[in-house]
């Protein structure tokens, strides 16, 4: 069975609508002024928590999620309609990353959380906005800003107060069934549990908490062996780590101390602070004689550890275990793990003007080319389909220093300047 806790897809916010060029034309109204309306804003891409979802399967079914574009402006100062937002629901515990940069964008850790990830492009201004005392009939207008496209990687980590870890067949699933309302699949072979199982437990003081049976770890898990990294991701937010040890030494080595240290090493190799979390050791299967013998020298070795002698099968010491968990959670109730980067989260992606990426290339034979994201944004925003816009476009290129660079590089009058899909004649 494959984990459904990772989804890769592309989101794109809507393009802003273009502004309009029009003039008031009415009977008996001479020289009507400009009345071209503005374009509408593009739709945003929004993520929100859906408590009913338990996997990212829905998001894996589609590769592209696109918000609606804004409508173009129109005559009589009519503004374009804004594009509809697109709302994507994720399970509680989902983390959103930018696949290209690896940046963490958002971390959904509360039920009411709702976050704009990609903001829609602004609508372009119509010619009515450019009228002034010197130019009362402008033909200047703007195209809308383009939407933002982001390659997304969504990861789902189980949100639980307590995480059961240990070697395969240590008895984690049996213990979860004994202390909660969960009914995980139980069988006598390694890796019976292939997905995290959640259960809600209550101690004798009425305190409730969520417990996760995290699939069995093996040596090398932190390096990706077996299903290692997929398993370890789910431990990151647990406040308490309950280390379930088969005291009979049935799986792994026969030495229960080595079995315990093996898992501790994997936790530390994956994320060092995992070994500093509150830990409760569940010395499981003490109903068997071999387990009772091994327990003696295990407790001698780890005198300073919290060790609960249990039997998931016989439900021994379950009340004591629940009270210990409840007391520990009470002590750490104000502590939140795995949110150290919160100050860097909730980044909203939108239309920005990058600097310093203008390229002027000499193609030879009196031909030049201009490229770069900054010039493209100016070219996209200021279409050269009207004379006024052409003048405005020239002014913007001058301010960017493009013309000074062309002169320094040796451009001469009559040279052709290639700018994306059009050519201009250099008249300097």
C-alpha cells in the first residue's frame, strides 16, 4: 500500500483584466472625454482546512488548479468583473511548499485556518484614469497583471498529541486498540501497519488526547530505508513520544536495549530534537516470561526513564499509562512542536517587479535583442498598440536604463531591436 500523504500539482491565480480605451459619444455632446473602464482583478488561489479529509488523495487527482481571470474593462467607465477565487481544501496537518525553491509557504495546524497562497493579478487601468490637464483625451491604457503560477508540494503529517514508535511488531497497534476507540489491522508479520492510525483516548481524570500508531521503523529509516522518511514525517508534531518495546526481543535483535537504542538513533538522525521530546517507554508483552526477564536488566540500565510495564494483549496497566500520558501532556500543554519556522510562513505570491535581470544582446548585422523578466513585465503591462502607449513604453525603458546600455554597447540609428514578438527601429 502506498502512502497518500504527498501531492504535487500546479496552482495559478487569475490574470487581471485589461483596461479599455473609449470616449464618450453622445448626441449634442462635443468632444466627449475618455471613459474606458478598468479591468477586473484575477481570482486568488486559497487553501483551507477540511476536518473531514484525512488524505491528499483529492489533490493528487488533478495536476493544475487555476483561478478565473478578471474581465476586461469596457466603455462608459464600466469596470471588468473580478475573477472567481478557487478554494482548495486540505486535511488538518498539511504543509504547503514551493517545489522549485523548497520554501515552506503555509502550515495548516488549526481547524479554522484559511490562507491565500497566490493572489490574482491586478486589473489594468482604462484611459479614463490617465486624463489630465495636459492630455484630456489620452489613448493610454494598461493590460492586467498576469496571475502567479507556483509548483506546489503538499505534505500531510499526522496531528497527534502522542506518537507510538518502535520496531515492527512491537505491539503498537494492539496497544492503540487497548487504549482508544481505534480498530487498526493487527497481524503477526512486520509492517502490518502501512498508514498512521489515529485513536482518541481518555484517562480516569477525564482528559482526552489523540494517539497515533506510527508505522514500524527499521534501521536506516532516517536514510529512507523501507518506508523510513514517510514514517518519520508523522512524528514531528507529536508532543509525547511513546516508545513501545517488545520485551521478548521478538523482532530486530534479541537484545531489547539494542532495539531501543536503534530507534533512538533513527529519530536523532532524522531530527535531533525528537530525542529531547517527552518520552514514555512502554515495556510491552510483560505477560510473557521472557519479557519479564528482559525487563529486569532494561530497568537497571535506564533508571532515569519513565517506564510503564504493559501488555497490550492482556490490557495490563492501561489506566496507569493513560494517567501518565495525561499528566505529561498537562505539563507540556503550552508547548507546540514543529512550528519554529512560523514567522516565515504564510507567504503570499503575487505580481512583483524583479530588478537587475535586463539583458541586452548584440545579434550582429545591426540587430539587438532585449530580454529579462523586468522588461517582459513592462512590455506585458504597457501594450504598444496606441501612439500614447508607445511613448509611455519608451519612457519606461529609459527609466530602466535600457537606452543608455544600448548606446554604450554601440547601437546605431536604424538598428533593429528585437523585443519578444515585435521589432522596433532604433532612432536615437
